[in-house]
């Protein structure tokens, strides 16, 4: 679904996370290049006691108790962005390490100038991997601005995806090699199938209906339409297994946690929890 062109107002600095050891970077448009360099050159953290502490209340649980514990963990003390702030955040979270100043588009897989964002043909806009209409959450702070499922995508490709569920098959998508679509479903390219699955797993755990938003749930249906459900669960689980988290996905999770929202996608950190819940 196409977005309106960005405003010229610079996003306000985000509040610091209480108790954080490191300082947050203030990402003003003129400092994006410096921020990108710091992010892309930073070593990937290894599993440490900090990870154990973050997920302490989820350890040893399965099924509904695990889902409830993870919901509480990733919902506590989070920072919510405005929809305007998302523009600048995506320039960092989805930066192309091979081409500074560019972002990598999710479905298309191409590199495009980070400054070419807007709502016109040839630009990129903000793709909601969990469609806004599957829950009616719009673009207000909350699920509509949650970076864990927002990604840069070509305006026309974003429109072609619309609010379709995820499934396999269909016809090739113009301007997005390796993607397929039919009347009610979308199949992303192989390199991001697991990324897509883990994004929607996160959304189904993060938004449970107790915070003023709809209870987002996964089912095994394509063509859900305008309801707070998204499918197909069985296919998404297969994609999760076929395409495990890579270094770029892990780094993106770290950046969102440390510099923006103060929460993590647990299914990137612990892929085994998908089968434990679903």
C-alpha cells in the first residue's frame, strides 16, 4: 500500500533507555552516514548472560505459557516511534553494507538510495509485513510503527503485495524477481522467507489485544482479508526452517533493541521457540 511523501520535519530524538550502559545515537538526517558506519562495522554480539537475563522469565516454558512470557518481555518499557521517525530509522536498520547511503528493499532485494523515499514510482516506502488492515491499526504509534515488521520496499511492489497473506505459488511479480503472487497470497524471494516468517511471529506475540490494539493471530488460511489474522502458518513455519537468521537479520534486531524500541524479536534470538509455541 503506497505511503504519502515524507515531510521535511526532522524526527525528534528518541528517549534514552533507562539503565542502558551505552549511549543512544541521535539520528538526525545529517548524521545518518556516521550512524550507518558505526552500525555496519560493529561486531555481532555473542550469546551472553545479558541474553539470559532478558529472556529469564521465558526459560523452560512451552506453548501458551511461553507465548505469554515472551509477550510480557517484549512489551515492557518499549519506545514507540512516530510514523515520520520510521523513515529515518529504516535508513539505518536496512542500510546496504556494500553501498553506503542506500537501503536494501525487502522483496525486490535491490539497493536504492536511502533518500529516495516517498510515494512516487521509483521511490521506496514503508511496507507493513503484517498488513495494517489485518488488525486495523493504521500508522499510529504501536503496531503501525513497529520496526520489527516495517521494511523498505519499492512503491509499486508494495502496492502489488497489498494486504495479501503469505503462501506459495502464483505468477512472477514485476520488478521483484523471485516473488510470486495470486489473488490472495504473496510468496517472497527465498533469501527473505525466514525473515518474513519471524517478523509475523513477533507481531502475533507482541500484540495480544491488551494494549488498545487488536489481538493479532496466525492461522493456516490465505485470503483472511480485513481481520486480525494472517496466514498461512504452516508455510511460514517451513520458511522459518528453510531460511534461518543470518548476520544481517541479527544485527537489525540488535539495532532496533539498542537504538530505537528497547525490545527484541525473540524468534531471531531463539528460533526453536517457533515450534515450542506453534
